[in-house]
């Protein structure tokens, strides 16, 4: 009736399927950049540095070479003799079951168990980078639950580890786009505890967040229960009445708005990552993977993109910004006095001025630049009232992004050029890729692996304006397509 956390016996049984999952359920996800290293400590008696490498675990860097201490190694510290002590943490996916002490002697190539009589130095407080100052980017640690040997919950053909990783990567992409979009006003510095199907222990997730000096820790999970009728969304913090609880309430409200799932409410729990992170931490249970109706949402790439956006909105609100869907691309190639024909500069990030609008025509991209959930649209405003507009795509930029003179404007997108479609402007605006239309990634033949593409709008304009040409162009917009 009231589903609780999965029993550890289920996690153990499911871990037997981890190998099969790694080969199949993550095949659609492209490998992400890995290896971001966080320095944790310097050996006081030797030129060695301890680093935590995202997706690759704890390692000691020496002049003579690197010693890998393992993915599950945690709580590492040097003693006065320069020996490195650390612990290996065993957990069931949420709760720590046991810890083992290990020691690496000076110059040794592999760690060993301590002999009887040897005692580890006390565990000091977690190392922590300085917190971000007021006005600096918010530092967010995104924690996709499970991964690697631990697939998490499994149901309806879905693996929790893959579902939550996909949501986390989309959240990362949206936060990056938000940082690049000056209209939103929010800026984010991000760390993912994993960006691939990697095994990362609970203790190590906390170490990563603490070493990163995160302002907030956002863990993303999917729920499961033996009764398939159990369904809905719930969001956790360790305690009520805290900063974490305030963020938890925003996430819960935005998730319900995005998915219209059953409201199971906001809750408290002593989950390992909520207790052992040094900053306000939340844990989202998006929906039940064991419920057929919830699983349809968890399995839909568009729904997962909306879940990511719900978390984006919650974070924006939590930090005092107005919820803002960031522009999907980065504008470039603006019309200036120096570059536009006849000195007809545009303004405000647009192309060159035209006969109807001294500000020039402005192109922007909205929606999700995700191939699996492409909702990208290209909108051009500031056009002559009823002109014909041709949207096109290039694989490169012209003149390093500055553009080259073309008609009454600048040509910004170059390389292999594809015409995406023409539209008739109404009231000086036109859109390509609206609801129900062919997707931009389809007409642009963007490969399955994604990649960088550049967009621009060409439009008819009066022959009597500036040069004898009868056309002008907008600014360019660069879009990074993700799988
Ligand atoms: Zn989980």
C-alpha cells in the first residue's frame, strides 16, 4: 500500500543483470566526456597528489606514475608518515552496509589491508572547495542514481540507471544552455557524479560533491515497488524546514506540472547522499518504473526532456530567477557598422538593418536540441512584413563567425549548406520547425551522434535599399545537437 525504498535483496538480484544492461539499455546513449579530476589532497612528505576522477574513481598521481585506488574508494587521507589511508565502502544502492580500511605505502604500487596493530588516522572533515560568492555561477552537483554494476530498479523494459542518466544529461545540457543565454540571467557550474554507465559508490558521490564545493546536490532516481499499481512522483530531503526542503518543494511542484503524475508529496529520508553531502541535497523519485503508466513517461525521451526542464525551472526559482526556457542555440555573426554593406548595422544581436526595420532581422532557436526529443524551432523577427524567408543550415561558419558580405547583409553559415524550408513572414516574423512540422534535425539531416550546426535566415528585401541586391540575412545561431 505504501511502497518504501526497494529492499536490498532486490538490488542484489538485479545486479546480476548489470552486464546485460550495459550492453543493451545504454546502447542509445553516446559516451560523454569523462575524466574531470578534482584534487583532494597533497601528500605532506612526497610529491604526490590525490585526485578524484569523475567516472574513473580515486587515484594517486605520482611522478613515477598513477595508482588507481578504485571506483569505490573513499574517505582518503594521508598520515604523518606520508602513507595514504582510504576506505572501501559497500552499499546497496542507497544505504551503506560496511566500510573496509586500506592503506597504500609510500612508493608501493598497490594498496593493502592494514596489518593488526596498524591504525588509520582519524577521518578528517571532507575537503571542500570555497563556496561560490554572491553573483557567481551556482555550483550544482547532479547525481544520476545507480550505474555500472548497479542498474537500480528495472521494470517495463526500462533500467533506472539509464533513465535517470538520460534525465541528468538533459538537465546538464539545459543548465549549460541557460548559462549561455543572457536573457535568463542564471549561470551554472556543473558536476555530474557520473556521465556514463559507471559504478560510483554512494560515499564517492558525496566526496565528489563536497570536493566540488557544490551549492546544491540534486540526485535523480526512479521508484519501484512489487505492486505495479503503486505510482506517482515524490521528492526527498533529509529534514523539513531546510534550504534543501525548499528546493525539494519546487522540484516536486514542477515535476507534477510537467508529468501530471500522482502527487505522493514531499518527504524526508536518511538516504546516504542526503545525509553525507555537505550542502543542501534533494533526491527526486521521478515516477514508478514498475507501473505501466508511469513507465510510459520514464521511457519517453520527450517526457524525460520535460523532467529535466522541470528541474531546471525548480533550480531557477530556488535561486530567485524567473523560470526561463533557455534559447537552444548561441547567436553569432551580428550586423555592425564595420561589417554590414552601406554601414547598415543592425542592433541587439540581429543581422544587418533592412528596409523595414533598422534593428535588422533577428534569428533565435528554441526548444530541445536533442535528436531523440527534437522540439527545436527557428524563429526570425524584424523582417519586412510579408516577405519570403529561407531558413538554411551550414556545417561551418563564414570568416570565423564574423560573416562575409552577401546581398544587403552577411553570410554567417557556410560549409555544407542545406535549405531547410521557406516561410512567408506575417507581421515581420516567421518560424520553422513549429509543432506538427518536419523537425529541423530531420530536414537538416543531423547525424545520430549529433554535432554542431549553424543556422541562418535569408529573406527578400527591396532592391532600392543599400545595394542593388534584393535580399538580406539575419544573424546566425549555432546549435549543438545531442543524441
Ligand atoms: Zn534509485
